[in-house]
C-alpha cells in the first residue's frame, strides 16, 4: 500500500515529485499490481466504500 510522509516529504521535494518517484518505482509491475499498491489495498484495509 502506498503512503507518503506528506507534508514532511516536501522538505526535500514537491509532493508531485514524490508521487512521480513512487510511480516510477512501480513501472515494472502489472496494472493490477499497481492498482493494488495505489488503491485496492487501502480500500480493503480501511474498509472504504468506492462508488
């Protein structure tokens, strides 16, 4: 599950740069694996309802 340390990360970089780095690090994963990291795991762990 992706999570940043925002706003602390903005000491070293803009938030968009941090997110871009996370996306770059997951480029070798399948679309489903990336969806798990950036969305589905959080939805499951926090029992969120997605419209």
